[in-house]
């Protein structure tokens, strides 16, 4: 099953159209100290809402390190607001960039 950003069910055709629109799909993207954080609308439930009737987890935030994606750090969310909070908390946890005059 597919969902829009408001967690309303949508058709596979609508999902495909929204998923191809980067301005809809990408919620936030930041780079800090050589790391990238990307938060996106995923559009399909990444959790177990079908088991326990919880809200679908349709947003994801992930850390990209210089060697690849750190899937262990992935954070899922049911709302765009929660996804933005996850993004900011992951961004705040990254080390500050080293200035050129520091060893």
C-alpha cells in the first residue's frame, strides 16, 4: 500500500508520479564534516502498521558517510514533522567541521 505525505492511501500510479518529483520526495538534505543527511518521503510503510494498526512509517532519514550509507543510523517517521525532527537530531549529533587552521 502507498501513502502520500499526509498518510492518505494513494494508487500505485499516484505514488509513481509523486516519487519521481524530487521536490515532493526530498524533505531535507544537509552536509556537515564530510557526512550527508538525507530525509525523504518514502511513500510505503517501512514498519509493521499492518500488524498493530499504528501509523505507517513513510519517511526516512539516513546518514551517508564517506564510505556509503549507514543503514544502522536510519530513522523512520510517520509524519513529516517527526522526520524533520529526526533530521535535525542526526545533524546535531555529527561532529563540527574542523577549520583549516586546526591540526
